[in-house]
């Protein structure tokens, strides 16, 4: 992804944050962005819209290598492996991950964003630590894709 695409995604996040939309999906070429404010049950009431943690999924085909695969950061942010400091991590080494499962939270501009896996895999390594600043495209997890 190029810098102009990253800027477009950042703009989409800002616009989505200010809107009343519950979900938004954007696809261009090999890039897909999905934003949602929906709660666990897929429903968001008036009170939960303001407090729900949005999530984002960004997948590009160029990120996928046949020998090694990674879940990468879709933005410049701060990495958190758990929903709170007292909670256990969303995923651990050896865990089998399903499509749509939350693997971490990234914080950017005081907005907490759930990162969901777009493919089934097994976590081979966690490559960053809690509270670490991460760059766009930086690998967060090394994974083995399920066949």
C-alpha cells in the first residue's frame, strides 16, 4: 500500500468516526477496509454506539507470502494484546484463529480499534509487545495459514 492509500484509509476512519454509520466497507483493487461499531450480538442501541469499540480489517494480497504469513498493522498506532491491562491477551502462541476473531487492539488518535483476522491460521509468534508503537505494515504476528 502506498502513502496516498494510507492517507485515504486514515481519512475514512476520521469520517466514519464522525458519522452515525454502524458499518462501512471499502474495496479498491487488492485492498479492503471494513469499519464497524456493531456490538457482540450484531446490534447497536443508541447508548452502545458511542461506547462500542470499532474494529478495522485491512488485507492486501501482497502481504501474503506462501512460506510465511503475517498479520500486519493497518496504521501507525500503539499495540495492545488485550482489552485491558488486567485481561488476558486476545491470542497466544499456538492458538488457532478463526476468520473474524479479534487478535489485538491498536490505538491511534485516542481511538481504540479491534484488529480482526481475515483468514484461518495458527499464531506462531507475537512480534511486538504491549504498548509498543507500530508502523503501518509492520508485522504484529507471524502465522501459519490453515489449508
